[in-house]
C-alpha cells in the first residue's frame, strides 16, 4: 500500500482527490485541511507521498513544504493553480524540495477532475518511487535535529530584466548562415527535472558555443516561469520558445508546455519552433519529437543529448538512435535521479555514451562539445 497524505483546504477537493486514489485500491489515505494539520499528520502517519495544495490557511503550502523537507523528508507533489503566480510558486516549491507538481484545472473542479485524474495518479505513483537526494538541505536537517528550530524560507520573487531581444525577435533569423551553430545540446527531463536542469545550467559558461534546447514535461502555464527562473541562475540567456526562433550559441530555449519542439531550417539557418502537441507522443513537450526533428537537419556527430530524471521512457528511443548514428548521449545516474525512468531506459537500451550523476554531467557536456 502507498501511504498518501492529501492536504487541501477545500472539502470538495479533498473528497474528489480521496475518491480518485481510493478507487485505485492500493492507497492508504489521510486528509488534512491545512498545512498545520498536514505537518502534524506527517509526523505520525509517515506518508510515502504528500500531495500539498499551495493556498491554505494557518500554514500555507510553501511554508508547510519547507518544514516537511526538514522535519519529515518525503516526496511531495504540489497542487498549484493554473496562473502566473501559481507557476512562480510551483518553481519555488521545486527549489524547496518538491519532486513534482500538477496544475488544478480552471473552472469547477468537480467538472474537470476527470481530465487530470490519470496524470495525477501517475505523478503520485512516480513520486512514491522517488528518491530524495541525501544531500537535500542536509545542513538544515542536522540543525533541526540538534536544536529543533526550523528557519522559514521566504519565497523569492522574480523581477529580472527581459531577455536579450535577439532571442525574442522572431523576425530576426540567424543560424548556420549568420551566427554559426556548430551543434545542438538537447536536454530532456520530467519528474524532478526543474531543479536538476537548474543545477546543470548554472555550471555552463556564458560562452557555451552551442544553442541548448530543453523539453521538460510541464503544463503550458508553467514553462515561462521556469525560463525566468533559469535565466536568473544561468550565465546563458534563457527563454521560453514561443515562436519560430533562430538558434544562437549561448542561448537556451525552453519548450512551451503542452506543445512540442520542432527543429527546422529556414533560408537564414537553423530554427526551433513550438508545434501543437502530437497525439503520437504521450508526454509534452516531447523529448522524442525534439530529438527526431533535430536528427533530420543536423548530423548526429554535432548533437549531444542529455536525458535526465523523469518517469516513463520519453526520449530514450530517440537518444538511443542518436547514439547509434554517432552522436553523444548522457543518461543521469540512478544515484541522483529523482525517478530513474527515462534515463534508466536509455541506459537499458545501450544508448548512453555516459551514465553520470548530476554533479558530473556538465563536465561531460563540455568535454563532448569541445
């Protein structure tokens, strides 16, 4: 049985979520009305997974998450509103230690709960298998054991300048014919991906010579917030891919959620563009579709693929093909992946040039690119 603690201040939401998981037959469920109740129950119930709403009275979701990670570390899936503020909060939650999040549907929850139920169950099941990094906020956990004090973390606010206009200007097409693009770095991730990608990008130098494309499974309202956050922690320019865009060295393009990334060529050079999510691919933005279209226009020897933490197998087949055709691929090691689904499948297919823990991936990328 999977022990699941659901915290939400809405009685309707608690009932609907409870019905979904009780119908699965292998969940033991406890319900909390706010963050304070959730924290108290977590100490006695010791859940395998906590599903935590963001907006709650007495103790809000972020503060509760912060204390959970210190006092009762366990995988947490945040439930956030599909709004700009909700997206920013979800990114902050991932930084505090949440392994995944799901967006509440707009409108009446009772009318739309069916549309998110399968994804919600899949995410919670994946979280139940997730391994929290032993080093996650270790110093704070040790301090708590010694003194019993938890210092609250304030949510950061994102107020950086706009990105360089060269990224955002969809009418300005440069690529192989203008700014030379010697190759492409292709990164795919799902569950646990945002903080892992943040750690990777923060180590890449500002003069990184290749464009970087990232397919992170995420709702459409969340990827812009992720791009803003990454732009503040990276020496590279980071933007959400919202229109046909010339690919330029030293720039990172985040696939828009609920859409796919297509690599193509125009007279001016190599471009990437968002495309409607294809039913041929179950997860979006699709890593497999991104890599497949890159292979159509760029020699495999000029591609490096990195498959990071995530449930399922998206990206494994296409990156295995990339490897077979002479490209370089990296699979994140099980020791650091929150869920070793996608990178594990790539390793099982024999498609990984290197299997490496998160802290070593950047060094391998730089070696392969140089």
